[in-house]
């Protein structure tokens, strides 16, 4: 029988036996016997008895002896072991094979050659791996302490089985790769495998702690999770229509008319409002964008990918996230991001477009403001009069949300009320963030090109 050197060192040093005496014996007279000692074992007492002790002072099965060198010996199935420690708190005894020599740890104890060896080896390998995975202990301790978790904890083998070996990939992003999976009940799920770069476990703890307690019709539901050493996964409800991103920017036949688009915008606003005011603690998303808005089979929107600390995505990020002199970072950063999302939903084009024919349209929200300010209509191809009103309503709301100063933006509660109200009583707000002057337009185009490339590289939804 051959073992790697590291394993042979491990399995020859100690063997831990769990000795659980009957509960009925805890109050008997065995405890009245004085303890015995041998060498470094100074407190040999019930359920143990040293050879030569009175018969009623311990159990015959656990009878160590003392040799001439003051070694405490224990015989198990004809094999001799040295006793190195007895723990009376958890009823365990630590023993070492008597054939081990201090300068030769490659020796394999004969107990392993004779006996339930695979089981013991597996147990010791597990203990060894647990010691070397101590960096993940904070994850385990956190999960064990959460007795009120609704999500189900899955093993990695179960994750592997439900994804059929991670066969079908749904998307990929900065925080991991998402695969399609099927539960034993037959329900479809999206399994997000977190990337190795988040090995300290803090991001995982944050997301499980927040999403696991949130239940809202416009928030993606966390069904389960997996924490297996460095492997971590989050199991969400499956959203068959994918992300909003692939619908509002698609050149193919679009399943979203303006009325449905407006309903989605209202649903997203309600979801964000719940994160801000409906939870036990206020949750800030910091990365609201089309990729993180998912659509179910009925095109009902659900906000996803929150609970992870992040700085946001260029093009949707509030200016105070970059410039401290504008104002402090607060829930108003999510309002700004929602406004940028709302503008893209209404126009069905990206807010930053370096390839537009008109230089003034590189930053689309400013161009929209100028159109409203000059009393011009926004031309929408193949749109009815009602659809034009819906589009105008969404764009005006968006302009309110993307005001430069956080204090000038409405709360998400007010945004919901605005979306539920009438556009006729809503005024056009102040002009949003100013574009670069004409003499610097080339630099603006270059920066827009870089921003567009950054956005396009993140086209796929995480779920």
C-alpha cells in the first residue's frame, strides 16, 4: 500500500477515536474512583481504567496499561498504540501507533493494513483539508450561525449534477459565470459560480446575507447557495427572457412595445424602492443597468446582482461616485443609474454613442433636453400618438433622475409616484450634466469610444 509522503505523515501521527459512554452511566459510582496516572497522562478516569485498578473504576474495554518507560498503552484488535491524550469533554482519545519512529514517518501503521482504513483515511484527509482551508472559516461560521435562512444549502456535487456538469452557459461577468440548471423538482434555475478572485469570501457573505432575506415581486429570488471550500455558487430562479439589455438594444424584431416598456420601468422602480425603503436595512444597488434587469416568462422585471460591493458601470454611474465635490454617496446614486436606464429604455439606444452622425448626440440625455427646451418633438419611428406620450413621459422622468446634484434628484418613492401619475403636470427639469465644449469634441468622441467599448464588453447578463 503506497501513500504520498504528506499523507503518510498525517495518518501515522494520530488516530482519533470517539468514545461515547451510555448516558445512563454518567451518574454512577464510577466517578467516585480516584484518577490514575502514567507518564504524561495524569488523569486516567472513567470510562478509562488503568490495568490493576479496581474493577468498578472503569470499563474493561477502555483499559490502558503502563509500560516500563511510563508509556500509556492501549490495545485495539491486537494492535498496540501509545495514548497521547484523553479528552473527557468530548469523549475522544488520541493514540499513536507504537511502531512509529520519530525519525521515520513513512511507516504505515498496521492498524491501517488490518482494518475500516478507507474510512479513517478519508476522515483524516478531510481534517487536513479543513486546516488548510482556514481562510474560508469565516464563511462557514457565518453560514452556520444563520438559523433563519430560507435558501437551501447545496453541496458542490449537487450543483454539478443540477447543471449537468456546467454544460449550458447563460452569461458571464466580472463576478462569475452563470449556468442553466434543473432542480430535482424539475424547476429551472440559474447557477452563478462566483469567480476565484473573490476568495476571501466577503462578497459571498454579503450577497447571501442580503438576497437570502428579500422577497419581492420585482427582485430576483435566491433559491439556494453552495459553500464548498473555495467553490461558491448562488442559485437563483430562472428568468427565461434573459436580461433587458438584449431586448431594448436589439436590431431584431422587438417583443417590447412602449406600453410594455413602461410597465417594466415601473416594475424596476418599485424593486429599487423596496431595496431602499422596504427592507429591514437600506440596500444600495450601485450597479443598475439593463444587464441587471431580468425578465420572467411574462416579461415581468426583476432586479438582480445586488448585495455585492461594487463601484458601478461607466455610463450608469452617478457623478458623485467619481467626484466628491458634487455630494456624498447615497441612495440617490441608484436614482441616477435608474434615470440613465430609463433614458435608454425610452430611446432604445445607448446614452453614450460615439458613432452617431451628429456630434451633439454623443451624450444623448443632453440632446434630449435641448429638444424639449427648444419646443421640438422627439421623432420616434413607427410610433403612435399614445406611444410618443409614453416615450416623452419616460424621458422627462429620466432627466429628473440624472440631475448633477444628488439633492436635486427625487427619491425612488417619488419616482414611482411620478411614473404612476400624469405627464402633463410634470415640468422639464434643469439641464443635466453639461457636455464637453465644441473645441474639445474630438476628445469627447475618443472618451465615448472607450466608454462604448467598455460597455459592449459587458453585454452578456450575469443571469
